[in-house]
C-alpha cells in the first residue's frame, strides 16, 4: 500500500466514515434507527478485519530464536 493515490483514497474514505459515525452517534434518534445499526455493524466489521490483518501480519514474522 505504498501507492500515494491509494493512500489518499483510503484516507478520504476513512475520514468520511468517521464523520458519518460521529454524526450518527451524536443524535439518539439516528443511533437507535437503521443508520445507527449500520454504523455499529460497520464498526464490528472494521474491528474484525483489523484484528485479522494484525494476526496475519504477526503470523508472517520471522520466529525468534
């Protein structure tokens, strides 16, 4: 992921999702309806993918002798 264009696209997407998450979390009506459910589900998915990527990265490291 060293392509600057890809990094910029990922950063813009992450910022947009963070703003939507903050907006939905700030209003109780949105948090308890389907946008809140989508944000909560998306957060769980992002957490799971992140942990999977971290485990994969740790698994590929050289063993310590």
